[in-house]
C-alpha cells in the first residue's frame, strides 16, 4: 500500500474538500483515509479572506486501482507547481499506462522540446512504486504532443538523411532522450544511403546521421543496419 498521500484538495470547509477528493478520483469514502492539513480559518473581523480547508487523502485499501493513485498524485504534483490541469484519459496501451492531460498551461507543461513533460513523467514514475503500477511505465502526454513530436522527428530524420546522402557530410541532430533517438534510428533503418549512431553522454545524447559512403571511417558501424541499443538508457527516464 502506498504510504504517501495520493491527493490533496482545498475547500471552503473540510467536508467540501473531502467531497472534492472523492469526486475527482471517483472513489468512495471507505477507499481513503483523510488527514486534515488545515481546517481553515475565518477572516479577521470579516475583513481578510477566509483561509481554505486543506485535506489530504491516503489509500485505505489495497484494492484501489493504480490508475486512481496515479491520477491523484499527478494532479497534486501539478497543483504544487501552480498548474491547473485535468486528466481526460488514462488506459493501458502496449503494457504502459498512458495518461492524457488537458490544461490551459499546456505549453509550460511540455517545455522546450518536451523536456518539462519528460521530467514530470520521470518524477511520477519515481513516486509511484513499481509494485503499485505492476511494473508498467507511466507515460504522460498533453494535447497529443508525443504523437505530434514523433511525426515531426520522422520528417526531420528523412529530410536530414536526404541532405546527408546528397552532400556526403554527416549531420548531428539536437539532443534527444532515448525514446526520441530510437524514433530517428527506426525511421532511417531501411534507408540504404545512411546509417545512424548516438553520440554524447547522459540521457540527452545526439543522433548523428552519416552517409554510407563514409562507413569506412567508423570501424564500429553495424552494416546490418540494426537499431543502436538505446533501450538500456531508457531506464534513466522510466524509473
């Protein structure tokens, strides 16, 4: 059972905050244990604004689906960052838990080339114990950014491959996480004019696209055009 609280909500009263928790996570009162963080206070002489009640919810049953816990933790994380968002979809796809968010602050959540979204996803996977999610990776998306990014990377890879094949000069792409690098590798796997390799250290390495005419300069190149093994590095983002 998860030891940390799974959701935090505010309300004009303690009861309102508790009701907000149950409605948001679609749980029954028996499923959670409430903790009062702040019972709320009235404004001084009716002049100052009344302080809201703050309630935290803990899982009280092992039967609570992992998706409910993930839902609560994710929204609480975003709220702590001052971001308003809602979960509009969640489900198991190819053995992973996919979450689709909606928010007026979507650009901020995504960040430059998805780095903020990746960081949010990384933290969520750290916070939700692997046993609770049954070893499944949690993938967070917003406004279908990841699908759009994949299509953009495929177009980029093919465009760069054509340029490299024409000029004979290799091109080094922008830093990417393991998942994005793999998209480039797969997109160019069957292109007989070029081959790819990852260069650099850390999670955000760069893909170099190289003309096959230059393969003699790379003694370690795999002429079978197998995808470079970036999958081992994905654990840096997943867990």
